[in-house]
């Protein structure tokens, strides 16, 4: 990285540190007049120089119509500053959330905002982690969706989120900062090409009754609605009453995804393989237990269990950054 590229972020951070808020905050928050900042845009500076030239020419040549026009344009520019400030004043940022994704995929971040109806708010833009999106308020509420790139697993700090506008004339830009306290979660990237799921090693290798099963479990008395093909005719003749076959279908054994069984792999490779297996087990509808160095999750299945497992994998410490054993 060049020296110039390294200096600019430092100055930006210093400027941001002087602006409100100075600490992380819980949402929702309201943007009041103390949090809204405003400065001329490049076009605004050009417009100001043009006005000064017009004023100098009008005074030099004692041209009253030109002087009146310059004053009228100056008043319009001054009014646009208040209008830009009012675009943000009173705006409420309700929440900033995102569904976790695997590292390397863009994280879809939603910024939810609300404002009192009656005032038109246009040209609002939201900036977060180098990405920008338009915030459109429909009936006083709206959501801006940003595609934030991700590179690493774990917590992603959204940092300061900037909401700005250059409306109505583009002469000045008003902006405000929101600094959410809650970070966003990024799952570990699953292994691209890996082995299939390990054999089940849990305690769920039992069978359940199923009409489409393969093995006969027992005989029971006939009940209205039972299929004729399920009637056991020979045992029924011996007992003098209709008996029906109950079939069973074996349940798949619970999977055990064990961290210590992958001792031949590097730290991050273990995490990626286990993430792949968790996704694969969920797609196949299997029950699984995830055993990590400090905890065990399961046996269970479903979206909630998948999220809990991937979250635990994402929040594992970096290799060498913990006293966790790597047997």
C-alpha cells in the first residue's frame, strides 16, 4: 500500500471521530439537528465563485438588475442549505441487519429507516463499508439494501454508516452518522471439493413404523381404512380374525461431525470441511452432532441447528490464538 493511500484513511478517521456519535449506539436512533452536518459540494463552491464574480461585476458597473439577480441567487442557495438539512433532520434509523453468508460472498445488509409523513425526503444515500445504496421512503418508511463484500469468517463490524443527500439543488451535501453496536455475522466458507459425509455414529440407528417400509415389525388387529395388501391372510385364518402387517423403515444413524477426527488438516481447513458437512447434512435432512474443541451441538436437524453450528464455527478463534487443543 502506498503512503498516500495510508494517510487518507487516517485523516478520515480523525474527522469522523469528531462527529456525532462518538460511541457505538443501540438502534433505533433519531437524527436530530445536532447530528446533521452540511458542506458545499464541488458544484456549490463553483456556484459561490460565480456569485462573487457577479456581485463584483454588478457593483463595479453599478448594475442594479445584475446585483438583484446575484442577491436572488444567493438567497436561493442559502435556502437550499436549510432544505438539505431538513432532508435528514427527524429521520429514524430503525435497524441494520443481514442474513449471514459464507465468507467470500456478498453480505446483503438492510438499513431500515422511518420518517414522519408529510415531508418529502428525496435523494437519500446510505454508505457502509465502501458500498452505497439509495434509500427511498414510501409512506414514511423504507429500506436501503447494500451488497457488502466479505473475506473472513466471524463478526463483521459495519462501522459508521453514513446517510447523506445533496438535494434539492446539489449545492450542498448534508450527512449524518449512525454507529450500530451490533456486528454482523459471516459464516466460514465451506470446502469447495471435499469428501462425503462420514458414516453415522450416533445413537439414532433405530427404526420407525412406516406403511412403505420393507420389514415386517408386528401384526395388529385390522382397522377400518387399512390397505387390503397389508392384511396377513394366513395368520388371520389361524387366529380367526383379520390381522394387518405393520412395517418398519430404518432411520438413518445420527452423524457425528467431530473436530478431533480431522487432526490431519490445518485449523482453517477443518473449519471449512465441517462447514461443508453441516450444509450437506442439512440438505439431506440428516440429524447430526457437531463436536468442537469447547462444545458439542446436537444431535438435531433443521435451519436453527444449522445456524447454531455455522455460528460456532465462524466464531472459533484464529489458529494459534487460543489454548484450545488440536488433538
